[in-house]
C-alpha cells in the first residue's frame, strides 16, 4: 500500500536477534481510506496516519462556513 499524499511505501530490513542473526522483515505504513475535499471536490484517498493527522489539524484551523 502507498500513501496517496506523501508517497510513503513499505520499508524492508532485518530482525536482529540477540545472537545477531539477521532475518528479513518489512514494515508497512498504517494506511486508511479517507475522503478529503480538494478544490471544493471530495476525493477518496488512501492516507497514512501522519497525513491524516495533518489534514485533520488543517481542517480544524479553517473558519466555520456560514450557513
């Protein structure tokens, strides 16, 4: 899975045991579907939790729409 906003992808590396034996593993970003309004149009994106949090913070700072 990939974050549609920042492009975060799975990362690969090793588990390292006490005896220093390396075994392959991977880390997957925490991706969630979200609906974001872009240019007045709702878009469905897959966002990592960091981008989701940033979007939520930005939405709180906007003034409330009249009506």
